């Protein structure tokens, strides 16, 4: 059986890695001329880390990623008061069976790609059409290349060509928020020398996140603010540091010190989509943002794509060209409820983060102080999707 994956981001390369691990022939087609990720940090929860450890990436992750000692370190915007802080470190291993990492996106993509032969990844191939019949699927690329496969996986992001060829195209939903993101040498910031932490500053209509990546050498920042601009979703649009400074004027001086250390920032408008009623159509299915694009407030976008990849490979493990459509339906049945739950929670959390000062904000802060995320989110972090597939067999 031959599988073609469209898109060589984190989800697409993870799919290739997990499929190859199951002995399945796979090729990945990417429109970009190079296998790269735009500079930004992401959080890699234990539910994703345990899957990557199984495919031989534990040593690599421990080298390039950071394991924060505390996470969900919520602080108040004006005075820096700690609203809640969760000790993580060894407790993640004890309770979830894997660490909680923070990592540069490019480092994660490099780690995944290091386990996939480069001849399996075909760069500079922009998919323009997909057609299927009873015997397989044909992909057409702008270069003129045509490829036939038994199964096609659309891992080509929120603006997926594959999705739009199999469901009625609809525009993504604009959140009326935008995110500034940047990286700065950590020694230039006020948090230099502090224990590694995922810190989230909450304030009226905005929030600001920072954590170390790249072995602790760089500080990653993500700042989410209101936006009325309906712009093209992009990971690479330039922003202005002075605009970011203006958005957080009057906030705690530590943030001014972090922002002031930045030489440049990127800015992107935040979009997601309503959950799809169906991901799989015959021999074609979707993965990652093509299936369930989500806002970043639950820090699970990349991890959910990795979970997709692991389940997809497990479902296809014993399939052949004839039975592949049934295996893809099983993949969707296992993955869709969980991914949609995370997708919807990501929307809700954004609203909670941005409450203006007042009774609702005070209620939120009280609830944060009394929260127990290691118990509340055990369903997310302790879950093992590969075992779920085995138990559903």
C-alpha cells in the first residue's frame, strides 16, 4: 500500500515517521522549496512527548527542548502577582509518563525529519488537484507531476487544498485577535537566570506568554491582542516592536524589559474553523490543521497533529489497498471527538484569558488559585492514543 501525504509541516512529517515505523510506503509532497519552520516556540505536552519518545526522539528532545519546572504560571498584568503556578518537572513524568517540553518549532521539525529519509520528502511540489476512483487517488501538482496512491493524507494546514477539494470550501473564522511572536537571547531579558517556566500574564483584552526554548538559550514570546483587521493568516508577516510596546503600556515593568530586548517580531491574525462533520472521504483523509485548526490558547495544535499521525499509522498498520477506506474511517472515529474537544476548549480559554478587570475577572482569579490542572487535564496529558486504537480493535 502506498500513502501520499500533502504538506511537510510538523503534522505531515510526523505522519511519514509513524507510517514508516509501521512498514508503510509513504511519500510527502511539500510546496515550499525547503523543509523549514518559521521561528516560534511551541509547547509539547506529555501526550505528544510519549509518542515521540517511542519513535526514538527522546535523546534529541532532551537536547534541544526545555522542561519547565513550572507551567501555567499565571501572573496579574499590573502588579505581577502570581495567580497560580503549577510545579511540573518530575511530576509530569510521575503522573503522565512523559515530560512536558517547550521547544522551537524548527527544532521539532528537524527532530522529526531526522528519522525520515530525505528521498521520501519531495519539495517544491504544490498540489493543485486531487481526484479519486475505486482503485486509488491521483494528485496533480503545479509542476506537472502526477502521482497515484492508495491513500492521500491532507496535512496542508488551515488553508488546505485537499480539504477544499473534498468538502464545500468555507472561509476560516477570524477571532478578532492577533498574535505577536518573537525570540530573544534569554540573557538580554529580565528573566535570565530564573528557573525555566511557562509564564502567562493575564490582563484586560490581552495576554502575554513567555518561555525558554532552544536548550534555554532563547526566550520565546507570544502576545495576543485585539485586532479588527481581516488579514490573510500568515506565520511570517512582520510586526513592529513599537506597536507591541504600545499594546502593553502600563503593564508590569518585567514585560517592558522583555519587549525592549526584542529586535523584531512577527504578527499574525488568529483564525480557526468550525469543527468539520467529516474528515474522511473514501481514500482521502485530513490531519492536523487541515482537519481541526485551533486557536493557540490550549497549546495543543502541534500535539494534536502528532496524535493524528500516530493513530493514522496504527489504523493503517494491518490495512491493504482494498481495506484502506475502512481503516481511514476508524482513524476518524478514534481521533475526531478528542480533537474537536480540544479545538472547542481552545476557543473558550481565549475568552477567559482576556476578561477586563471586574467581577468576572475576580471570579476567574479565585478559580485559578483553587485549580488542580494535573487532575483536571489528566484526560488530555495522560491519554495514550496508540493504546486507544488497540483497545478499540
